[in-house]
């Protein structure tokens, strides 16, 4: 052993580092993608809370309660909005899978995000396109929420949700492949 400023150890010229252990690439990929997916899940929970707030007038009407006056100006929620609310379940699967590297739960997260995350958001973009076109042709008749056009706010949500779902699916597939490489021996 030599110190940083002291003499070099006898019998070595400093090039004998090849025998030292290194962290395998799939462990590095696992750590990076786990932290990314945790951030994506946190952001998903935040936009879920925002969209749940946006849908609260309709949800309150379903159970027979009166909604707040400030939220009652928003258009009624459509079927794709209710389907998107189910996308919180795959995020919970991912949170559980991240703790113990459970590939099966991560695969369920990926499948659930495609079915309950991406597909409802894509259909929502298609469904609201007519409203967006009407807004772009006549901006004066737009439904406004605190001064902002509601359709523009909906498309901002759809864009952010699409990006989060795509990044989450990508990180999930990277994690499944890195967790599958745990037991595979490298051939030289």
C-alpha cells in the first residue's frame, strides 16, 4: 500500500489493476434506471393529483355531492379520463417492484402503462382535437379556467403525461433486461 504522496508499493509499476473487481454494467444500469423511474413515478403521482382535482366535479356528482364553483366551469370528464385514473395502479406496481427488483411486477407496470396510461392519453388527444381546432379558429368562445383556455391546459396535461409514460416504459424495459442479466455468466 502506498499513500497518495508516499512511495509506490514494491513489486508494482502501477499497471496491475486489471485483476480488481468492477461493478457489472447491468448493476449500473439498474441503479440509474431505478432512480429515473422513481422520479417518473413521483411526477406521475403529481399529475395524477392535478387531474383528479380537475375531475373532482364529475366524481362528486357521481356520489351525489355538490362541486366547488371554481371547478364547475370545466367541461365534463370523458371516458378516457376515467380510464386514465386507473394508471395509478401500475405506478404502485413499479414502486413495489423497485424495492426488491421484481421483474414480474415491472412487466405488469409496463403492460399497465401501455393499456391505462398511453392508450387513454392518445385517445384523449384524438377526442379533444376538434375542440382544439375550434379554439384555434375562434379564441373568444373558449372555456376558460382562471383565465387560461381549458383545452390548452388539457393538451399540456396530455403532452406531459405522454412523455412520462413513454419514459417510464423505457426505464421499465431497461430494468427488466438488467434484472434478467443477473444470473447470466459472461463468456470470453
